[in-house]
C-alpha cells in the first residue's frame, strides 16, 4: 500500500509540474482536484462514526473503570512529555541556526506587504479564539447537544467526551442489559473498518489528485529563498522527531524494528503529508496501528482519536521555531524566561490547534503574544507554511502512533503474542 500511495504522490507532483509549466493549471483544478477533495471528504466522513464505534467498543471491552483511568493517565502523560520534548528540540535548533538574522530589511518589507492581508485574516481567527477566558477550552469540551457536536468535524473532542461517558455507563450497567448494545456496536465497528479498507483502495488516486493540485496552485518560489534557513530549521527538527526520536522510543519500549515501524506507519504518514490534516488521516492511522502494528483496538480507539486532536508535536516544534524566527527578524532579544514561556505556550497552543490544515499557524499568534512579538510577523512565514504544514502533520500522526505503541505495550495490549514477533507477523501477513 505505501508504495502505491508513494507512486501516486510522485506522479501527482510530476503531472502538476508539467501542467503548470504549460499554463494548464485550471485543467488540474477543474478536473483533477475534485477527486482529491472527494478522497479527503470520504476520510472525514468516516471519522466521527469511527470514533463512536471503536471508542465505545474499546471502552466496553475494558474490565472496569480503573483500567480506563490508567490508560487515560498514561496517554495524557506521554502526550504531554513528547510535546514538551518537541518544542524544546525546536528551540535548541532555532537558537543555533538563527534563521531570523538572515532576513534583511528589504525582504522583511516585501514579505510584510505581500502577505499582510492573508496574515491579517489568520490573526483575526486567532483573536476570536483568544478573547474567551482561560477556562473556555474546558467548557468547550462538554457539548450541550450531542447531535450538534457530531454534525461538525471540528468538535471531535466533544464527541470523544460523550462517547467516553457513554462507554462508562455501558460498563457500569448489568451485562445482560448491555449485551445487545455491545453486539450492535461490535457490528457497527466492523462495518466502519471495512468502509475504511474500501476508501483506502482509492488512496493512491486521491493522493495523486491532491499533490497535482497542490503543485499546480503553488505560489512562485521567489521568496522561498529568503525563508530557506527558517524552513530548514523547522524541517531539521521535524526530521529528527520522525526519523530518530519516535522510532527509537518505539524500539526501546516495544522492540519494534526501524523498518517495521515505518512499514506499519508510512501509509498514514503519506496521507498526512497529502492532506495536511491529522483529523482526516485518523481513520488510516487507526487502521495501521491496530491491524498492521498489532496494538489492541481497546488502546488504539482511545489513544489515537484523542491524539489526533490534542497531541501535535510537529505543530508545537514549528510554533517554537516560528516564534523565535519572527522575534529574531524583528530584532527582539529573547531572554531565557521568554524561551521558557514559549515552551509552555507552544505546548498549550498545539493542544488547542485543530487537526486541520494551517491550524498551527492560527494558534502561533498566541505564542507570539506572550513574548511580545508582533502578530503581523505571521506575514513573514505565510508563503512557506503549506509545505511545512504537510511535514508537521506527518510528525503529529507519527507521534500519535508511537504513543499508541507505548501505551499498548505498557498495558500488555500489543499484538499476539504479548511481545510482538515482528518478523513472524509480517511474514504471516505477506503470505496471507
Ligand atoms: N495541519 C496540522 C494537523 O492537522 C495542524 C497544524 O497546522 O500544525 O495536524
């Protein structure tokens, strides 16, 4: 599967380049892009039913509430820890490379003028999010109407809240009474998983369409050069997380080998790259970690939907680097205290970022506010945000998958046999 998706992606880039070269962008936008949009819509369409079916199933399979709180505690603890490690890594890199110093006055003005309006509307969105009081995120967690919450993919956390609550109710009632509900949910879960399998058959084509449209619509590369060092700082950080940190963590705690780790997770990474949305990628991540990396669905159905919405290591790293870059470009001196407050706010801002394209940039405004950097500085990084968003989404999704492996291992809920024989498993899979 990952080869097919990769080939789709490469062919998409080539097609986009060729059509753009001869001035036929519109053709791609009219006739190819819609298939990419359909693919993303299918993934989003299945996200809420998937969370409902698999999370209720997962929770009702647990023996009692204490198991749930154990899993919840571990999940949130590891999520927080990896996010803090990610921002800190980003800060170390940006302070060594100092990309902001390579921006001269003229480029700065060009960027501010060129992207000022775009940045303005993003800042507007951030201000709306900001003006609501410190406990608003907690209030937002509890929906007043479950159908209202389910009708908007942006309310995933509210749906998760309801579903966990429902699952707890299900565990606590008489098993005789809960049996038909459980059986129904089990059946529903199977159906949803099968639907994902069917959607994934179209993944190579969907990814082809998305990449072709992305390349055809890409802005000119002129200003990219000025932002080269900044982009490099973000990419080095994300690369370290994706290629070194996660596979090493997974290796140490679960024994999974480097190649097997990527064999398991790469289709989700490729979909993350092409859609720039952890939420849209969620069905693929769940399928891969559960069916191909052997983590029990009790764990994946709990850890991954929550991770897709709150655990964004790539986003937090990017917010740290971008905040310092903008401060450097505006000639602000940051104290150690400022850097520490970046760690805290970027961690919170990444938790608050929605799992959709560009969300990390909106929440970056909050980080800029705490260090006194101008929000208008967003215009400096606007031009190059999309490609960085694609890579930070890979990071977010890989982080979620890694934590699912870790939590699965710590609860002894990883593959048959208990300590996975990765080779046997893959051979079995290949032979079947
Ligand atoms: N696009 C990212 C995601 O969905 C969020 C971000 O903008 O950083 O994971």
